[in-house]
C-alpha cells in the first residue's frame, strides 16, 4: 500500500524532477513505484529484473538475507513437517489451510481428475523412446487444452479453479507416463485409493505383473520434496507463467511455458547437475582434489548444490531436506559410492572455513538430488518431479494475476544499442 513517503528523482539537465511514492508490503523492504518516470520520457534499465517488482502477490514471501520462506505466512519448515502436499496445495490456492471436511472434499475432487484422456496415450508414440521427460511434458501438458477445452474462460473464477484441479491431478499422471514410455514399460492407471504421492510412485514403479507397495519412508520423503518445491515467489518459471497469462493464454499453455522455463540447468535442472558432479568426482578418494579445484578461482570446476542466488545466509528448505536425506539413507539402509561422496562433501562444507565464510552451505538441490537418487528415481526424472511439485505454485500465481484488476499484458522495455537511422543509398 502507498505511504506518505516519496522519493524524488532530479536531473542535472534541468528537466522537471519526478516524485515516486514508496509502497509498503505486509513485510519486507519498501518498494519504489517507478511508473511516474514515464511522464519524464524515460524508463529504467534492470537486466534480469533483479531490482524490479513486476507484480503484487500474497502467496509466497522470501527474505534471502534472513533465510526465510513463507507460504501464505506459514514458515516452510512447519508446513514440510506437519502438512501433506495436498494441504499445501489448498493453502497456496485458497489462502488458508483446510479443516478436515474441506481437505476431504479437496482430495475427493483431485481424485476425480487423475485420469487423462485415453487418446493422449497415442501422443507419446510420436516421441523417441530416449526423449527427455521434460520434452515430453512440455508437449503433453500444452496438449491438455485440446482435450479439456471446455470451461477455459480465464475471466471466470470457477473455470480457473477447475483448471487448477485438472492440472494438479493430471500432471503426476503425465510425468509417470513420460517415465514409463522412456523405459519401454506399459502405462499404469492411477490408483485413487492411494494418497497423492503414493499414487505417483505407483504409476512410476508398478507393473501389471505384480503388486507394488510404496515404502512409507519414500512417500514421506517425496512429499517433503514436493512441499519444499511447491512455490518460490517470482522465479524465472513463475514469471514466465504470469507473462504468458498476461496475453490471455489458456492455463494449460501457461503451465507448459513454465515447464519449458524450469527445464534450464540454472533453474529446475540444478539437482541433476549435483548428480553429474558426483559422477565426475567418481570416488571418495578424489574429493580433496576436487575441493582444491573448487577453491581455485582459475579453475572452471564448480561444486554444484552449494550456496544460493537468493538465500545469502541459509536455504530454509535445506534443513528439512538434510534431515529427510539422512532419514532415507539411514532407515532404508541405502549406500553407494555416489552417496558416500555426497555425505563427505556435506561434512566438509559444514566445517571448512572456506565454505563457511562464503556461506556456501548445501542447498535444497544438493539434498533433493541425493534423496531422489536414493529412492530409485532416474536423474532424467528429477526436473519432471520438480515441475509436478511446482504446478500448484504456477497455477496459484496465474490465478492471482488473472484476478488482479491492475493486470496488463507484459511488455518489458529495452535499451537500444543498435545502429541509428541510416538511409539506403541505392
């Protein structure tokens, strides 16, 4: 909301000064409303939008300096420990945690939409078997609008809500189908007697030949991963979803755009990069050599999964994920050379002054990659599971944007550095 405090921008060339009001959120730093500068015939230059708020939002709050992440005001650590993923979905969409009756109704409605149209199974045959699951998900999620084109009026709250139910229900089914197709295995239909996360593991790992029962430790570990990744404020993929939504595009197209943005290794592919790094190190005896390389500023090698662009102190998700990681490895009795390397790296990073002084603590990507690997999930599926987790955040952010009376089509400006006008002399 607007305060009585204003900033004044003056110019040395004599043009009139510009006053810009300061806006105050519920918590966090003040925000300068720079829109009045357009009246002076200028605009701002901010590569990467690092100092620009593109929207108002009441969904997620991050304080990178203090290491805080809140969904609708609730600390992420509390939600990950005490709530289910579907409770978190309800919270992100509706703004409040559900009571028992509302949660049961929400879960029932989710179960009604877990199947995808049977014709969609033919889509997969158009992809090579070795296609990356994210490539398959980009295409198939976008194609949902061809099968569920009813009730797609983005201006109607009830149509937006139905789209949320369809996406949260069907994206796990599509993700599991992407894996099955990649492996040359038959698709498994959803089992709506199972919980949301257990059902996904069933679709991933069950076969028609024999019954499959998901390990409760694996279910809870994956549930925590999904809660921790459900939303993360105005990150690259969420901003992509909002930007696509600003054109009036249907929600399936917007979420497909988010999947495409998430696929990048600098965003959703970070935990894949952690496993690649562990493979590069190869053996525990090589760790000291690679630590030395990481400290050498002239060496291109970088330790993946340490530090964070937003969190300058600690990643609040990492503590929960660290506990989950040790629970999974300990209680399931899993050990491999790769996991031993990871645990040794963690030990060094938490004690070595080089890492401590630079706040290069293991982040959520470091631990989530290790946990997913321990659960038997292929590295190619890591980002697909991230997309599945983030779907509720994307669609909630899209819904908030579409509900905003101030929404406008996104149209960033540019600082033109090309040739000035020149005439064609021929």
